[in-house]
C-alpha cells in the first residue's frame, strides 16, 4: 500500500487561512503560525464587536428619544412608561426614527403617553 502524504491538503488549508489574513501587518499575513493566531484573535474581537454595536446603537436610540421627548415637555422615563401604560408596542429603534424624521408623529406619541 502506498503512503499518503498530506501536502496538498495542508497547502490548501494554509492558503485558505492566509487568504483571510490579507492586509494584516508583517508576518501576520504570510506566515501560517502567526497568521492563524492573529486571525483567531481578530474573530474574537469581531464577535465581541457585534455585541457592543448593539449596545451602542440602543444607547443612541435612547438619547434621540430622550431629546425629542424633552422638546415635547416630557422626560424619557415618563414617556416610555406612558407608552407602556397606553399599550403602544414600538421598539426604541422605531421610536428614534420617528423622533428624527417625523416630529409631528412623535408629538402625537407624547400626547398618547401623557394621556
């Protein structure tokens, strides 16, 4: 029986990983060992970054809603609690879009929250 050497498969695996590290600095882009550890670390940062992005965006939405509520004479917390009592089911992303692009509709929402 002939001996199987895995050169082709290893070369293919290395090339696939090195293709993902194009644009990295120094040995991190062209030496397999350095590239692999850097890529694993980059993927870890990317995973964490996707979670942080959601957190940051929610904070932005809340800031926008709070500013628009202040213009209509309400605080953010009373506005949100008023909407919950009025059974208005709009998430913060949609509320912030309304606050930015349609002030009249947002003013109507503040009246609903008051009432």
